């Protein structure tokens, strides 16, 4: 996979992100997020190789606004590295991953 490439695949009520989610790759997704997330209940991150702080900020926004601002998206497939980044930014009580908040 080329550097800084983000791809996505629609699977029923889930949108799966694949590749790198960082400040250089997220704009194409950001521009089309409303259309891509329409009717989706989950955002699957299991196909991501890396996420930076800009990607994390986008995930927080997307999860809490959904496609239309009416429903919250559940994030699934969160890697241990991303869980560490979430904890470093103290977002455990904000991000809903795999159906639950990350708070202990």
C-alpha cells in the first residue's frame, strides 16, 4: 500500500477504513464523510495500519455527529496502539469503541 493512503469499504451497516488515517490522508474521507456514513452504525478500524492525532480528532467528530448528526457511530476494531493514543489524549470517556466507553 502506498504511503499515506486511506481507503474505505462499505459493508451493510458498517464502513471499514483501510490504510493510514493521518493528517495527510484524511481529507478525501472528510470531504465525503456524510455520504459515506449515511445509514452506517459502525466504523470499523481493524484495517488501519496507523492513526495520528489528526485522525483521532476526526474519529471523535465522526462518532459524535454520525452521518447526519442524528446518531452516534460505534467504532470497532480498535488496535492497542490506537487505544494508547486515546488514553494519552484522555478520551477514554468520550469515544465509544466496540459498543462501550473505554473507561475502566
